[in-house]
C-alpha cells in the first residue's frame, strides 16, 4: 500500500509523534509532504483554478502534491490546532485545492486526519479536515484528535486501534457508501454542470469523466435508499437552480 503524509505542522513535535506511532501499525510505503518545506505562495483568491487548475499562478507548486494523492491508496493529513483552526500552512494548501470542491476526483482514496492541541479545538478542527477531504471525494475518513501535553502523554493504544482499522480498510480495497451530505453536494455540482452558462471547465470535467451520468462516482455503490436520495436531490436542484 502507498500512503502519502501531508504534514501541516511547521514543526515535528506532538503531531508528528502521532504520525510516527501510526506508521508502526501500517504496512506500506510512505511519502512525506512537509508543507513547511514546499514554500507554496499564499493563495491570492484569483478564482483562476475554477477555470482550470493549470491557470493557478502557483500550479507548479501545488499540482505535483495533488497528483501524489491520485496515485495513493491512503492519505494521512495532519495539523496542530493554531488559534482554534488548522495551521496557515494547511489552510493555504486547502485554499489552493478549492477547485476539487467543484470537480471531486479522489473517490477511491481513504484518509486519516490527525489533530493535536495543548488546549482545545481539536474536535472542531478534525471535523473541518474531515469535511474537506470528503469534498475532495475521499471515500472514507478516519480521525485521531488529541489534547496532549507532550509525546509521553499520547494515548498510544487509541492511536494503534484507529491506525490498524485505517490500514486494514485501505488494504481491503473496499469502497464505502458515502454519507448523505456527500451525495447531496455531489448532485449540487452535477446539477451546475448541466447548465450551459456554468463554468466551462466544470462542465467539461463532469462530461469527460462521465460523472454527469451517475448518481455518485460509479466505483462507489450507493444502495437503494441513497440512490433514491441522489435522484430526488438532482430533481430538486434542477428546479431550485
């Protein structure tokens, strides 16, 4: 199995201690992306990525990191809590991937979110990171969030338990049914892609991938209930938009 680690911390302390413990439970090769060393310029909010990610002024910095995710089986993404949110390093990277909200692509990838804090906010930050990965299309997201005072205070048993579940899931190759909110968001963007006056790159992507013809990514089975929700939501969104 191939795992990509995106480290959103500028340091290798508590958060990285969790990652090192996780790696002990996983069998595979690991590629580390230390965002502190990538020197990605600040996203300037130009919206050019919506017209095509290659239009981003920082494409040469960002795209290779996104391509690594497309080739991975599992993603481990980390951040300590800074001012009750993710670090600026990770937020900047996420801002550069805003087009993936419009054009989700990582439907076979599974993720593990790691968050640590010396105080509070870890659960909310983990939730935000979870939602971000699911907007990218990530099939299943596991979460580890800790309030800790140092590497010696880490709950290694809890880390090992979640890491092993994550690793076994990645190795199984099984794809999980998405959450209902993921089905709804998928069909919102699917609906927009049907509009002649919508962003041309979005329309092109949904048609060329064939996603426009499916209630959800065809690799993933919805089941009868969520299929009904998908069809009903698309019908509703056609009337709403």
